[in-house]
C-alpha cells in the first residue's frame, strides 16, 4: 500500500504544475507568435524587476513557449499572461522569525518595477494575472482599460496604491476582477499601500462581471458603492472585506440576486443586518464578520436560504437573539458565531445541523450545560465553545464525535474528571483545548492516546503533581500550554524529544524544579515563537541563551550564576523579548547581549547584578523597554542610551547610579515611562524633560540628590499620570502650571502597555511587557503592575525644601488618587476647594507650616482612606463628614495645638460663638486667635499706664506720699525684727 506522505503529495502537486505548464507550452510550441506581440512582451519584461529570473525563458522567436505566456491555438495571438507569484508567503515566519532575511528571500521571488504601456499591443489578451508580486506602491496604469476583450484581471496582493483608474470600466467583457489586498499577503505586511476610489460608478460598465474582490480597497468616500454594484446583474461572487464602506442605503429592488458568495466582513457597519440580505436566495457563502451588527441575528424564518452552507457572523454585537431559526439551515457546513455577546443556554435544536463540519461559538456569554444534542453533529471536524459560561460536566455524547480534528472547550467553568476512556474515539484529533480549575485530567501512567496532537491547550486544569508521561507519545506538538496545571516535578529527559519541534511552550505558574528545558535540535524549524517558563522553581545556572526563540520568559524563578552569553551556534538571531527578572543572577551585564540586534524588550530587574551598564546597549536600535531596576549597578548612566530612539520604557531605579542625567536622553522622543528613583543622581532636574519628552506618562526621580527649583517646563507634559520627585533637595515654589497635567484630570483613560517591535522600517508588531511602579500611598509602598499602571494618578513632592503656598491650581487635577506634599516648608492655608479632588484616596500635608482652619470641603472626599495633616499650625474645628468620621486616628491631626473636635477629644469653644467666629474670621486668623493676640498685646501697655498713674498721685498728694512711705518703713521694720529673731533662735 502506498503511503502518501506530505512530501510526496507536495512533489506531485509541483510535478503536475510543471507538466501542465509544459504541456501548455508544447501545445503552442508549433505556433509562432506575432512579432509585434513578441516585441511588446520584451518591452514589458524590460521594465520589470525580476531578481529570481522567473522570465529567463523569455528568449527566442517563439513567445508562445515562454513561461507564463499562452497563445490561442488557431489565432497565434497572445491571449494569456499568467505571472502570479506561486510562492506562498508565511506571515508567521515573517513576524516571529528572521524577518529581514525572510522578507529579502521572499522579495526575490516577486516581480516588481513598472508596467510597460507595451501591453496595449496585446489586444487579444483575455487573461492577465500579476497577483502576489510587489510593485512598491505604483498606480494601476489607466491603459489597462484599453484591453477591451480582457475577461480575467487579477492584481491582488501586488503592492499597488493610489486611485483605481475609472478606465477599467471600459472592460465590458471582464468576468473576473480581483484588486483586493489579503491580510496574509506579503505587500500588506511589508507596506501600507492601499488602493482607493471616490466613486464606484465606473464599475457599472463591467456588465459581464461575475467575480469581484476589492478587499481592503478604501471605499469610505464612495457613497454610491451599493447603487453601482446593484447594476451588475450577473455578479455571483462579491468580496468587499475591510473597505470602510458607507452604511447600507435603502434599495427598493435588487438586481444581483444571483449572488452565491458575499463577503462584507470587517467594515464596522454598526447597524442591524439589512433585510434585503435575506432575499438573496442563491447564497452559498455569507461572511458578515467584524461589522458590529446588533439586534436580531435572523428573522423568524430563513426559508429562502436553503442553499447556505457557509455562514460567518463572528465579531459582532448580537446578544439575546433567538438561535432556533438559525438551526433550521440544514445544509450549513460552516457556522461561526464567535466573538459576540450571545447569552442564555445553547438550544437543543442545534442537533438539527447534521451536515455541520465547523462550529465556532467561542467568546460569548452562553451558560448552562453543553447540550447532549451536540453528539448528533457526527460530521463535526472543528468545535469551539471556548470563553463562555458553560458549566457542569462535558456530555458523553461529545466524546463520540469521532471526526473531530479540533476541540476547544477552554475558558468555561466545566467540572469533572477526564479519564483515558473519554478520548478513546478521538483518533483524528489535532488540537485540544481544555482549561478550567474545576477540571482534572486523571489518566493512567501507561496511557497511549489514540491521537497525535499538534496543539495542546491545558491551562489551569489539574494535571499534576507529576509531569504527564503521555506527552512522550506526542511527536508532532507545535503548541503546548500547561500553565497553572499544578505540576510539582522536574522535567524528564525524554521531554527533549517532544519539545524539539515546539514553537510555543507555556509552563508558567507551576512548581517545576530543576533546570529549564533546552529543546535543542529543533527538527529543521526556522523559528520558535515563545517559551514562557516563568513563575516556577527552576534553579541553577543557564549555559547559553537560545537566540532562535522570539520571546523567552524565565522571570520569577530561582536561577543563579551569571547571565549567559547568546548561543553563537544558533543559525538564527530572532530573540526579541528576554525576561530574566526576579531571579538571583550575579555579576555584570555581559557585552555579548549587545549582539542581539533584534531585541525589543530586555528585563533584568530584581536580580543581584553589579558593575556598569555596557555602553554598547545603545547599539540595539530596536530596544523598546530596558528594565534594570533593583540591582547593584553603579557608575554613570551611559550617554549611548540616547541612541535608543524607539525606547518606550526605561527603569533604572533602586541602583547606585551617580552623576547627572545624561543630556543625550532628550532624544528619546517616544519615552513614556522613566524611573530613575533611588539612586545617587545629582544636579538640577533637566528642563529638556518637559521640552523634549512630550510622551511621558510616568516620571519618577525620587530619592536622589537633585536640587534647585522645579522647572516649569515639566508643565508641558500633558500626558503625565505620575510625578514623583520626593526625597530630594528641591527648593522654591510648586509651579502653578501643574494644572496642565491633563492626564491627571482623567480617572478612566486606559492605555494598553506595549512596545512596538519594528519588524521592518514601516512595519511593527506589538509586544506586551511587565511595567511596574512603586508609589507611597496610604502610608505604604504600593506596587502597581502592568494591569493597573494605566489607572494610577499620583503626585509626590514630599521630603524636599519647597516653600510658598499650595497652588490652588492643583485642585483642578480631579483624577488624582494620591497627593503627598509632606515634609516641606509650605505655608499659607489649605486650598478651600481641595474637595474638588473627588478621586483622592491619600492626602499627606504633614510637617509643613500650614495654618488656618481645615477646609470643610475635605469632607467631600468620599474615597479618602489616608489623611495626614500633623505637625502644622492648623486651628479651629476639625470638619465632620461621612468619610472623615472613619479616619478616627488622632495622630492625623497631632502637632496642631489650635485644632479641636473630631478624634482629638479636645472640646471647642461654645458652638454658637465658634460658628460666629468661623464666619467672621478674616484672611489671617479665626476669632479665638484674634482674642489671644489682643489680650497679650494690651497687657504690657496697660501695666505701664497704671504704674505711671500711681506715681503721679504720689507726686501731687503729700498726705498719700507720707502714708505710702510710712507704710513701707513699718513693713521693712517688721521684716527686719522677724529675721533677727530667727537668727537668735538658730544660734
């Protein structure tokens, strides 16, 4: 029996193609083409760029035998020009592999250059295909509209741009037109080229058109698109995917009722499904995905769609629509409802779709048990019910779907124990997704699965504590996820034979010990996408860094020793993400890391590294995040870091860096997160931070030796969410222009934290990373990580030497959650409208020279959980309020001798007098302060006036004078006699 391996099948396909082309050439080899057409083809070739010599056969007199050229058997005219690129573009290898090398290799296979007007001389041409080449953004020539008998025109995925020439409307014989750009095409990845038109009315001239594909052609301004297409009576296939087309107008009568295939996906109509769609009775293929459709999915009856076999409604906003009418379409083979908001149980009538081969219902809000009727879908090859609310046990009927190749039930609260017997009939299974903390996989140690899986998704299912032995029987695994699977074991040696073919490996959040897997000898794989081995108990030193993995995560383990050098024996250098944070690495950062010229994220934080930062780090032009926090690094910050012009995040906090912030950092125009706190940096805070780093969201310079005034240029940072300048030697006033921090006026603006990875100069992917910031809020150091950093709004200026009043402008930053101005020399009163800071959770104004009453508006802060006003000169009654009453710690107000009421237990003056005093107090003191000031001010002058009056009387009244001095003499005599008697008594 002959075994048709994939290689043999591919060889036969290739051979058949060559035989077909050879036969085609031989069929016309005895036909000598016309000289003017031969010259036209040679002129056409001359303007093309053909780096792979695909047109090497274009020599000699007989042009009918040339590669891609076809001639009529009887007429000898050139009737066919098929120059499409048959090399399939691998977008995964492009994005995750050796991008530049792969793109240059693929680019060699593409034709490019210009399209010569000599094509006009091929007036008998009825077939023209230049698809999947790369013409680098040139426009489609208008003279193509002169090829009057053209019936087939395909310029898809060929890198054309600009306006579609309306002259194409002259091709009245055209039956097939494809100008679309497919998302998997090379030109879509390599460039932003896009075709467009302001009107589609020219297409009404294509009266014979049957197939039209304008995918990703920009049609937003073509408001006549529907009216124009409605003129095409013979149209059977229409694709307008991701065209930004204008919403559906009202049409009284449809002309293209012969449509069998309609694809309107990715246009974001944001409306209900137009009713005229249900009158297209010949539809076989219908794709309405990604359009934000809402309302009912279908009307009560679908009696006209009896031929429909492919139906895609994924990525819309359907919610409570009844599904029973949909389940009457007995000829459906492919049904996709994923990515909606559909609620409720899955109807039992689903079992009516007995012809169904593909069923995708993931990412909805289904609930209840999976209906047992699922077992009636005996033809199912793909079943996706992931990310819903299905609960209970998995019905036994599902395990009897023997045709299944892909099964994904992950992200549901399903429960139960899965044993060997459950999988006995799933011999064809290639992809398996099961994830639920209530599920457990309990199979025997000798179990040999009947399938060979390529994709294994078993995140958050109980597999451990032992490492699953059945994995050693799986020889074709490319994707393996057993994160959070309760595995407490070492990885056995035989796993190397399994993992050598794995592109994506996830073992994070387990308790795996020993050394991390090496996975050498990757079976000819050109790249590996991601190895996530973080949050385990891996230990020991690493030998070499593999560079043939796009992302390597080993953070939060117990790895030791020095950071290893990249493996120079690897043929690929595609490492883009290297995360070794939260381990026990020692030594210096090796210079060899600078050889990783595609590195986008380097995270070495929270280790025990020492030494200086290699200056060559500045040569890694692709670096978007450099995270070196919490080590023992020292020296000056390298000037070369200013060359990292795509850097988004720079964390060098909690080290021993000294000197000034290098001037070169002003060139980091894309920087959003800058944390240099807890070092020994000195000098003035650079004014260029505000002038040049306009994208900053986080600025942390705390616990350094900065001095001088706070530069008002910082006020230009309108995107700033966190400003932390605490514990320095800053002087002067708080700038009033801080109210320009508009991001601090918002409480709910969320930005996805990511780094752009520039695959090519004009193309970038996006990688998330671990952004982290520590802020002293509520009296403790709170750590914010990637998920909540976008939400934090904080200003900290404490432990400086700032003076002057608290600017009232700060009270306009209504999104602030934390404000710390403590331990300065601030004076004046607390702003009356501080209650405007409605989101404030923490307020610390302690150890300043603030005076006057506490504003009553403070009681409006309903989220306030931490308050410290101690050691100021505040006076008067402590305000009361619902939230303030919960803050009953008297130390909040200690050191303010003039305060009373509240938790101090110190009674205030008479309430009526007190209220009067509070009302009548001026800009300086309240009534009580005024009373004491006048009392002490009048005491001295009053004593002096009284004494002067007494002595004046003595001067003018003789009898008073004699009596006064006689009294003094008599008093002195008595005192003298008493003293003499006391002396005699003691002697």
